[in-house]
C-alpha cells in the first residue's frame, strides 16, 4: 500500500491535467492500480481527497516559489526573487497540466462550495504575500511611497497567470520570459531610486 503522501504526489498531477472535478477516489485508484477501498480508507470522500490535493499543491508552490523568495533580502530583492522563482516554476513544468493553482482558480471561480472557498483562500494567501512584500519594499525605501500594494500585487499576479495560460492553451512558452521581464519592469517603474541620468559628453551642452 502506498503512503498518503505518495498518493497525493500523483493526485496533484492528475488534477492539474484533468481538473479538480475530474479527480475522484475511483479515478485515482485506477491510475495507481490500487483498490478503490484502499484510497477511500485514506481520504474518506471525494471532497476530502480534493481538499488534500489542493493542500499538497500549496506546499509545492511554497517550496518552489515562496521559499526561494524568502531566502533573499527583504524589500526589492525579495520581490525580484519571487518573480524569478515563479517564472522558473512555470518553465520547469512541475505539474502535468501547468500551474495547479492557476488552473484551479479558473475552474472553480464560478462554482460555489467548500472547494472553491479553499482555492480562494490559497490564492488570497498568495496575493497577501505579494502585497506584504510590496509594503515592506515601500517601508525600506525601495519602492515609491505612492505605490499601491494591492494594485501592484494584482498586476504581478496577472503576469504569471497570463504566462501559464499562454504556455498551456497556446503551447507557447515565450510568455514566461515576457512575464519575467514585465515583473522586473513593474518594479523598476515604481522604484524609489530613479535610474541614473545619461552622462553628457565633455564639452557638450545638454
């Protein structure tokens, strides 16, 4: 009998490809070559399996994106690192169906219920993380004081979501590097430290 963690490693892959609603105890058991009763004994119901799978996907996002960012200095360096880590995560094809949480967000946004609420909570945590680090960058003097943390968090999140969409639906990974460049440009545009002015050659009048 496989462990719960090993089964969840497979369930996140299947759900990223087939959708959260496509994940069931029966379909997971068939994929793993296990008796349905064995998987049922670990999770109890389809709902609990889906919630456990979402929690596993959250842990993967934390390890691939958040942890590398938190290892960087706070402020702008951390924001830059989070952006690079997210783009690296998208390019690495960690999930069969692209970013699990991007897909789950689109799938569940119009479906009320506990699973939708759980997806919204995880994504709210992600947006909150971005907003908190933006505020920290403002406090440390890296970003201008008039920067709106919520608005910037929205734009940064949108870049990664769009990159995942372009890669998965259009089979075009170029959006990942476009998102990486745009993330950095967003931070530069709101930097409290303006770019140095171009030097005027000696003997010329500006």
